[in-house]
């Protein structure tokens, strides 16, 4: 995404900006450690490898997506906090990653304050949506990496998004809390964003040596049917090692099972996405 002045971008129509209208996906689940950030980074990388322009917005104050993409804290002066507050456009707070076609709006420390500050703000659910609409990023996909809570940051992501992608860890408690998430999504649809779609659920950290993984996967498929992606992300040590090298697993070890699964997931998403011919 060229770093054009936001105001100029806002005035141009989609055709002039290369004809791209970004599809915005919120990667959400209020549970921590289910694979949201890993999916944002690696699905983003796989989509970029498939020739798409992709922007990841790190909306988690912990900044794991920023760290996992090797963006040093010193370079995160401005980020999603300034974006939400309307102090900067997406273009102002977007950095290139080491992956061609993959861009990042980092999360800076300030973001932890945003949740509290938004509480008393008028139309507090719409801040991210307004910021993105004011100067839309010239990309094919925006992936919003949500924090592990159903607070105002996640609500802002759901209101800004076209669809929600829910990673589910293949463990005993996978379905616990899911009804709360589904109710929240319904509430957002009714009150703020009627066109919000369910992009689907992705089973993560599947361990084929563990019968429980299989049972959980079956259970989730029984409950949610076609909404569950066919691709299952295996538990793979290379996936968990990659962030400490500041790299997506696709750059760290393209041949490992985790990389292959994320490439497969990107293919499935592109096929499912009706707006992108397979
Ligand atoms: P969340 O963003 O939902 O909190 P993360 O993506 O940070 O979850 O994942 C939690 C932890 O599990 C991280 O340490 C990550 O490296 C690890 N992890 C995620 N997916 C896999 C996987 N497929 N195989 C092995 N480890 C994984
Ligand atoms: Mg995370």
C-alpha cells in the first residue's frame, strides 16, 4: 500500500485506487491462546503469497502480531490507537512487513488505554469503522487481530468488519464461551452492522495423536456444519517457534505441516469468498 496522504486517497474512488475494495475480516474469539494472532499472521502471509495485498491491523494491546512480524517496539510509535482515535489514517500508521504484499498497522502501548477511553465516547462502537472508511486502505484483505476479550476493541472490529473468522482450539473447552461470542455477533448485526457475515470457524492446534482433538473437531462440525473450514491447522512446533524469529511460519519453514495448512486455508478462503472468483 503506497503511503499516500489519507485525504487524497479518500477523494479518489476505488477505480483510481486500483479498483480494490478491501474485504475486512475480524479474527475474533474472546479466549486467549486459541490461534487468533497465528492465524492473522500466517493466513495473511499465505494470501499475500497468492498475490493479494493484505493489511493486518493489530488490535491487541499485547502487540503479538507486531512482534511476530518482526516489527521492533521502537518502530511502533503510532498504530491502531491513533487510527481508532482519528488522529491518523490507516496510511499514516501502516508499515511494510518482510513479506511482499503484507502490511501491518502495529499496536502501540497506548492501545491498552483506548478500551477505557472509549467507554464514555459517543458512538463508541464505530471508531475503527469510521477511521477505515475515511481513507480506505488499497488492499484486497484487511485482517483485524482482536484482543482476547469481548470489550470495546473487539466490538469496534466487529462493527468495522465484513465478516468474522473464529479460530477454535481443538481442546476440551473449545465450545465453551462460543455461545457468548455468537450472541455478541448477533447483537452487533442487529444494532450496528447488519451486513456482518460469518466467514467461518477454523480448527487450530489439531493434534492427531490425541483422540480428544478428533472428538472436538467432530463436535464443532456437528454444531456449525459448513461454517467450519475443511482445512484444519495442526499443532506444529515450527508454528510456535516462528514468532520468536519475527517471521511468519511460511518464511521460517515453508515445508512444515503448519505452513502447508495455512496455504490451504488461504486457498479455501479465496474459493469461499464469493467476491473473489476461484
Ligand atoms: P491468540 O492470539 O488467540 O491468543 P496465538 O495465535 O497467540 O493465540 O497462539 C497461542 C500460542 O499457541 C502461541 O504461543 C502460538 O505460537 C501457539 N500456536 C498457535 N498455533 C499453533 C499451532 N498450530 N501449533 C503450535 N503452536 C501454535
Ligand atoms: Mg493474539
